């Protein structure tokens, strides 16, 4: 499974819309998600699979962005054909929807492994992003995250989760706070990357998108799905370290280096902030993120 760059934004494109399948690659999104699932009506599933396969064939191993394909759940009976059509060079990962058990991950792994062999791809080259979108999925998030080494991320599906539990969404997101925190903790406990936050369905509410995205970052998410190119810039900005954050991190790391020679395990910055080893590690991680994003241009 190849190492992928930090993913701040993942932009969806319906698999049955040929125009959007091409346009999605021209945006500032870090990754695209070519969708065979919820955005495609049942009567269009076969056509969507064909169009996505053709787009992938035409692009080959083209440059950025990172390419995901969201396949259908095995209960639909469509998954095996989806896998056969889209597992090819240039696809970095599959998004698995509505995962509720580790067994679902293992079944799809078997189909993907066979498809990789047929395509001459290295075994295990495609990663999985597992969508946890129901009460059962959130409850088993840790089991799902540990189901197979292909699982690189969890993603929280807020719209489906709210529907599954019959919740009434509010502006502060409190109704999903426990679920989102559980997904973050499961990802950390499993040793995988931080999870991706849910889509924000209100296209004309830029202020709400920014507020919600900042809340997600504060909770421990990294990255978010988008349903329209207009959302990508806001999401990227929130998940990009600010100049102030980078300056703070550099100050912490430099102060820690100076203190190391004296054998001091903790120190106080000129601002009065008390700094110890966990804070230094957080600063180092923030600088690594800044460098990775800067290298991509």
C-alpha cells in the first residue's frame, strides 16, 4: 500500500455524469472520489461503472489528485463487479460505504486481491477508507479499523448516521459529538490515519461549513469530503496550518532543542506557555504537515 500525501479535501463526482467525472480532476481538491454508490440511481449503476472505468483507463497513472472510487455495499450484489471494473493502475484507494462489520472489509479484500493479481498490480496496493455511517458501524469502529492492513482511514457519514438514529441536526453538531469522537479514538487506537469528516450538505452556507470543519479539526479529524468544488477552498484552508501555528511550532521545537542540552524535560516559552514532550511532538507533527503541504505546491 503506497504512502499517500495528507488529504485535506476529497471531492465527489457521480459516476454516471461524464462531464463531472472529467471536471473533478481540475479542482484544487487533494483527492477525488468517483462515486458508484449513493449519488447514482439504481437504473444507472451499470452505466456509472462503465463510465468510471473508461475515465480511469484514459487517465492511467496521471498526476494529482489522489483517486478514490466509492463502490457499492456487498448487500447490493454489485460490489464484485464494481471491484473488477475499477481496480487498476491510477486508483489509490476504495471507499467502502456503510461498513458495519470487519467481515465486510475481509470479503471486499478477497475480491480486490484477485483483481490486483489479474491487473498485474502489487498485492495490497489499494488502500481502503471505511465509511462508518450507522450506529452499528460507529459501535464497531475499532474492529473495522483493525480488520485488515488495507484499512488506512475511517470516514464518518453524518447524513446517514443522523437518519439511522432519527436525530434532529442542530447548528452546533452536538447530536453527533459522541459518534465523531468515538471514530477519532478508534482510529488512534488502531494506529491508522485520523478519520475524514462527513460532507456538509448546505452548499450556500460557507460560514457553517467553516465552523463545522473547524470543529472537526478540533475533535481530531483530518480532512473532509466535499460535494461541490466551492467547498474545497474552505476545507483546505481549515486543514492547512496557519502562519501563526507554524511560527508557534518552530518556536517550540527550537526551545526544546536548546533545553535538551541542559537535560530539562520541560520548559516555558516567552509567551508563558508551559511545554513538555507531548507538546513538542505535536509541534513536530505540525511542521511535518506544513512541509508536506508546501512540497505539493
